[in-house]
C-alpha cells in the first residue's frame, strides 16, 4: 500500500484516478492546484505524486522544479499526469525530473502499470534522507546507528 497525492484541477479525473488506485490498495488524497500540493508536501510526504501539468496558478512543471530543488522532496517520485500530447512535453517532464508520464485520457490498466513501476523502482533504492543528511553522509559527517543517526 502506497500513499499517493494527486494534484489535478479536474475533480472528475482526480476522482477516477483516486478510485482506481484505492481499489488497488493505495491510499489517495487530492489537491486542486500546485500551491496546495506544495503546502501539503511541507507537512506530509507521500510515496508518490501524480501531477497534472496544466493547473491554475503554478503549473505542474513549476511544482516539479520546486520539488527537485527542495532539500526534503528532491527525490519524491513524480508521475506527470496530463492532457499534453507532444513528444516535447514528455521530454520536458523527464528533463524536469519526472519518473513517468501518463497522458489523459488514461485507462486503469495503464495507470496502475506506471504507478507500480515507479513504486517498485523507489522501493529498490535506499530509504529517503533529506538532502542535508545525504550530503553530510557523503562528506563522512554522519554515522548510522540502529537507534538514530549521529553527527560526528
């Protein structure tokens, strides 16, 4: 079971995706725009973010760039979830740091396949650490212990 946030201004699309993911055993939440997605991510980190490209206010691309420059969410898995259909749009999403790109309209099988691929890839990586912790460890200033991380 994964915790998934859907950021999409189309309530019908968000509801459809949420129902498909819920039936597959995931927990889903929905926000209608980029600013609310970033606000939510400040206090709760999901396992995956489904992110629409065209939303009022901040676009999905702006949200994605903000996440990739964030010390806490730089490695959050993101699937761009959009009605854009050009190959350039898909390339741009990957360039900005998306792990996958799903075009609308979508079908349940495709959505679940992409979500499962991204979640599986994330599960095979080391546990999330803030960027500061990661850099401190690479610099040799952190020692992992069973109880807690200790700064040397």
